[in-house]
C-alpha cells in the first residue's frame, strides 16, 4: 500500500510558506482560522500551519482561549479515566526511544492467563473499568491468538463491584485478517502511534524489525477500517522530529481517514519522549518544551474539536493540570508501564518499565484531586456498548447531543466508584459534585432517570446503568 497521503516535502513547504507569509496577511489568516474554530467547525491542515508557526503572544492567548472554550462546550468538565495493562515485553523491533526494544538485555516475559487475572484484579481494586491493553511486537512469543486470549480472559472476569467493561488495544500494525479478529473480540478503540510522520527520522529511530517499514505502519488504520474497526486512535511521540511537522502529519492523516472512510481519529494521544532504559534523552534534539507542548495541545483541540485527547502519566502533576484546561479529555491514573507491574508494585518488587512515569500517585488521589478542581471523573464505557462508534459517535458529538448521554453516564459511574472504592471523604466530595451536576442535564427524562439510577446505586438495588 502507498503512504502517498503523507508528503514530507509538501508539509515542509507548507510550514516554510506560513513562516514567510506577509505579517498583515498572516494575521488576517490566523484571525479567520480562530473565528472558524470558535464556531466549532474545526480547521484544515493549511489553517493549522499558520497557527503553529505564529509566535505572537496575542495569537497564542487567543489559541488558548478558544481551546478552553471548545473543551468546556463539548466535553464539559468530564475527564475519562483509564489505565494501561502491559501483557508482554517481547519485541523484535529495535526502536531507539523504547525501553522494550530488542537490543535491551533484560529478562523478557509475557503474562500467563493467571497473571493477567492477577493484574486485572488489582486494576479493578483501583476502580478501573476501561483499560488499554499493550504489548511489544513479537509474532512468535506474542501472536494475535495470545492477545485474543488475554481479551477473552479479561472480559470473562466478574467482580463484586463489576468488571472491566471496555478493552482498548494498542498493539503493533497488523493484517486486515487480524484486525477482523480484534473486531470480533469486541475491542473498543484500536490505538497505534505513528511515532513520527517525518520519514527520514522514522528510518533513523527504527533500526530493525517490521516496525521499520513506514508504509506498512502508516496505513494500518486503513486496514483496521477495512476490517470493520471504526474507532481508531492515533498519536505521535513528540520529541522525535519537528513537533509542528508532526502536528500537520496527524491532521493530514485524520483528513485522509475522513475522506476515505467517513470518520477520522476517535482519539489522539500526545505523549512526549521521556527517559527509558537504554536511551539517552540528549540524543533527541527535538525534545518539546512545556510551552510548545501546551501550544500543540491547544491547537490540536481547536483543529479537531470532537476528537478525544489522551494524556498519559509521562507528564507530571502540574503539566497534566494545565493541559486539562486546554483540551485533554482522557487521562490514566495509578498506571504501570511494566509487564506484571501492578502485582510487582503490590509486592514492592523492582520494575522494568517501558518508560518511567512522572505522576506515580495512587489512582484515588488523582481522581479525588480532579473533583477538587471541579472535574467529573468518568468511568463510562456506554458508547461502545450502545454501538455509538465511528460516524455514529461523531454525528452525535457534532450535533451537540453527546452531552445528553456523557454527563449522566459520568455521574452514574462516579457514584459507583465512590460507593465501591472511595473513603468517607471521597464519598462526600462525589455526592456533592453529583448533586451539583444533575441539574445540568438538559433532557428532563434523562435527568429524572439519572436521579433514580443514582439512588439505586446508593441503596444497592443496581449498578452499571447507562444511557
């Protein structure tokens, strides 16, 4: 397959033209773009290029203002919570930025199904209902059938307080046949990071293994769509190449998917390169500063207003708080990036993570702080289970109706979490927040139904309610 939709020379020329534009013309173009974004219409990649290269404080301030407005209007104060589950660190790729790369000398392992169950028990103990299943690429040690067995094992587990309700999957680019198998296994979103859209950089940092083939990797979402997976999540590892080039690559990829399949990215992840075993951060000249990173997050938010944005525990406490205001709608909590890492943490054992997390607070502390800051932690998985995926989800989001389901679902899942996992202080915070937010549900019938379901959850008369 061809990766013709990523044209390196075209993207570089676009950035150069934006930088050299006449000042008056550039200001006018940026003004028009931000006016358009403020109407929740999104932006095309040419409009995004003008915003990326501008260094004027007044432009940056308006970018932040519009991003904040979009975040509040479309996503309200809801923040979706998830955790990664690493099942194997066997890998045949030699990626210069990754602690799992095949050149690293450490004891490799993959979880047995009993160990998967142990990890899931600990994730459930933290209150998680949504996980991202992660593994290295190794068809011998970790074939697709192993991944499918993990998914089947996780979905089969039932606890007193419920179960893992949705498994998103982040595994290597694969075949259309394998994507069909993942679809049949009822995954949520298929997630794959391009890592970098700059092909010379891609070649430089992918030294060996099947991942070194740029075309195969960049066309993976085409194969996933052809297999029936209509919720796909993209991302790059910021710090490998020019970050503005990467943003345009993401946006052009999104436009390609919209044109070919009618729906673009369901989510975009924005990890920054961070220290990992066997790599030296000084070897990467494009490490992104906090200020540039905040600008990038805000621009992505206004460019694709209806696409979820995911931030991992690569970012520290303070940075996560800042980016929540600018567009992030999903965060991980209590995460481990090691195979069997949750059990190791429980036993105080040494860890060999894929990368080192920056926010290592317990999940409950992170979730409690979200409430203190006025956010609604959401454990909702309703859209997947109601078939609101792909273009069906996007049509609901673009019509403005998504809030009629997201807010009540967030409140009901928060009520569950508080009853099942919170201490007295947390339950009081959650109850006050739920009481404050229920009147904000616009639809009378759904609001009344939410009130009734919250009471059922509190009285023990039921759980796992959603609309």
